[in-house]
């Protein structure tokens, strides 16, 4: 799933990738992403934070 939002007055697209039972497992999945994806410096977020962002207008 992805969502268009804004950052620094520009369009910003957020990609949601997976739901992991622990930070460690999320980190392992992130390190297994292709290099061209990791070049965008992905970060791990709590699902509750993502849900709050999705609920915001």
C-alpha cells in the first residue's frame, strides 16, 4: 500500500511494507530489501503511528 502526502512543500509517497511482530524482524526485512530501495533510507514505524497518520485528514 502507498499513500501520497507532503513533505517540504513537495509530493511525498509513503510505501507501507509488511507488519512484523518485532522491531528485530522488521529490521531484518529492511536489510533484505533491494539496494535501490534501501537507497531511499526507509525507516521502521509502529503500526499505531501509521494508523494515526492514515486517519488524519
